[in-house]
């Protein structure tokens, strides 16, 4: 797992070197730069902090670094849409939403705020979302049919 983390950090530095170079000397725990994978900087995105300030101060990974790690997870590049710092399963984590270039989806990347490890990477919307919705609809229909059969049978 440490090898994967090392590779992710090296990839983030290689792909997003200009983002790292452009960071201010002090990263904020309440905002993060809205950056794209090509290194272009927009305005800062508000980071929703849903934990006590003392807990938030224990994060060893800055919001800007979490954003860079999240962008490294999206091979086609993209822009950070929003971010959140909160507790999940007893861990302090960042949830960073990245909108990939040329897609109508959102990638939700969860990063451990203490280690920088990618805890979860989930795509929302797009074709995957449509397929999942269709599967759920099919299950619902089949359950309704089965229930209708059970009520029409006489004991």
C-alpha cells in the first residue's frame, strides 16, 4: 500500500508540478485553490470543515495537497468542484469532487487527511450512473412481478 501511495505522490508531482509550485507558502485548512490538471489556477474553492477546529488542525495533509492527489486520480484531467473535511469511520478525511474534462460525471475522491492515502475513488453520474439506475429499476420491476404472482395464487 505504501508503494501505491509513493507512486501516486510521484505521479501527482510529475503531472501537477506547476500546481505545487504555485502553492502559497501557507496552505489554508478552509479553502483550496481551484486548479485544473493542466496547472491553471482559478479562484479558491471553499472547503467545508465539518469537524472541530482542534481536530482539523491535526491534518498533516493540506487541502491543496489533497486536491492535487485527487486530480492525479483522474487521468483525463479535470477541475475541482468542491471539497470537504470530515470524520468518516473514525478517520479524518477529505472528500474532493473532481469534474473530469469532456465528461458529464463527477469523481468523488476520499483522501486520508493524516497519511494522504486514497481511501475511496468513486465515479458518480454518466454512463455508470445510468447503468446502475437501470439495474435498480429492473430489480424493482422483478420484485413487483414476484409480489403480484404471490397474491394471485390461491392456497
